[in-house]
């Protein structure tokens, strides 16, 4: 009988946290019986039809339209599945970590895997009950999976972890990027009228506290005769509205467009049309380990599309970009420095070669198949060992 892994994600991993899906796929194709619980909006459930394993969304249950009942019953379903149906519990992020810890205490032989895409210490977010609980129980999991090597080392030291901390980068499989869309698709996706002679630079991501996109708009305003900023953002509607107003004032419709979120695969298919992809997590905007060692999926998606990257000076990204010459790194966190980095990249005469180098780096070293293999092999071995010991 195949080892049974019940995986729980408190987020909609179809729009963010795609690494959860890649991990589920990888474990399935390695022969494990996978069952997933996640929070997928009703209008996106059709996207799960192609998954080769069961995915349970709280939005698809009979109680989905009753918020309080939905929360209680979905939690109960997860606890039952982890208790009765799992040889291994995989908990993604901290949303259901408390429940996983309680089950682990009751059934010590059951393997508990914590996949932690973010890292927070109580001093970074005082009063957060999830973080405070994690600090007290960080050693309960049998193994923790992080997404960035510097974070993994910091986590092990800060929380005194006695178990393994594996690293599976926040990348994507090489076959996940869809075929290149027809020229002009990127403009159509954004609903933007972009002058053909301008360099299109793309930002895609969430408007989190550590992402002061207003500063990015100001940086692009210094280059508006040369570039068109195309930003696909998800976040509070009022924040997006304010950014649109700022973009209208500083860039105008001929040099910028702030768009809402779009289907991920649709964006991946036309990223190749951009001249550069932007990663904007200024370390000074939020002085946390999470920010300093940022590990955004978009960094790897830009490389997969074969476009150069312009990034803030984060220690997790700077060595890759500079040593492999696949983009430019801002000298500091100011708008002026980011504008200089964009200008320096777009002024280079070897942009086609940089694009080829970015794509090759992704395929040879940074795609999910290559970058995740050591940690995946170790994780699968631990699941098999724990399952054999339980049966």
C-alpha cells in the first residue's frame, strides 16, 4: 500500500504559493497517495480538474456559503483526514500548524512535515498568535522545508531546531511554463496600448507591506521616455486604486499601466515579450529576514521566460544575478538607484545574449526538477521510513 500524504494549504495556491502544487505533483509522481485540502475560490475550482489526485476545497463543500459553519467544518475535516487517513501530515505555512502539532502529540509515529514559505520571528510581528505558537513548538515537526538557504540556516539557529531543514526553492518545473503566446498577447492581457518602440518592463506580485510599489513607479518616471511599466498586482483594492492614480500622474497612459491579477499561466505564456522582469523587495522597507532573503516565485518565472531580471539588493538574489550576469541589481533601495539599474540593463548591447543566458540558467540549474531534487529525495525517504515503521 502506498504511503498516504495529506497536504493542507490555508491559501489559494492557484494564484500564489504555487510551490505547494509543485510539491503535491512531485510526491504524486513519485508514487505517494496524495490528498490535498486548500482554500480555492469557487470560480477557480475548474482549474483543479486536471490534477491527478483529490483536492478538497472548503468552497466546494455543501457548507461553503455559511462562513462560520464553513470555517468550523473544514477544520474538522482536516483534523479527521490527518488523524485517520495520513501516514504523513504535510502542513503548509502556519494556518493549521496548531492542529498538526496536537495530532502529532497524540500520534507520535505519524510524520509531520512543515513547509514554511515565509519566516517570521515574534520580534518581527509582535502579538501574532501563529508566530508565537510556532516559536514554542518549532521542534515538533520531524522535518521543516524552507524555500531559501540563508533562511534555512537562520531558522535553525534562531529557533534551535534539532531536526533537518530542507530547502526546496520557490521555483517552477520546466514544463509548467506554457508555450509562448503570439506577439501582442502581453499588451492584450493588460489592456494597454503600448508604443512598439518602448521597452516593456513587468512587475508581477502582491502589494505586501514590504513592497513599496510607489517607489517603483517613481523610478520608472525617471525613465518614462524609454520604458513602459506593466504591473500585475493583487492586493487591497484601495491600494491598487492609489497606485493607478500615482501612475497616471507620473507616467501617463503612454508609459505605465497598473493592472489587477491575471491567470498565472496566461501571464507566463507572454512574459517573453517583456524586456525585463522586476523584483522589488527593498530590504530597508521591512527589516526582517523574510525581506532580506526574499525568495519570490516571479524571479524564477522571469528566468524561465528568458528575460533579464532587475532586482533590489537582496542577499538571496544579488549573487545569482551578478555572478551569472542575468540582469542588474540596484546599488541601494532608492528610486534613483532602481532607475539606474533599469537604465544600465536596457542600455546593454548584448540583451539577446543575456536572455539566452537567463533561460539556460533556469533549465540547467534552477528549474524545479534540478533545484528541488536533493531535498525531495530526502523527504520521500523520510516519508517511506515513517510509513514502514507505522505499519
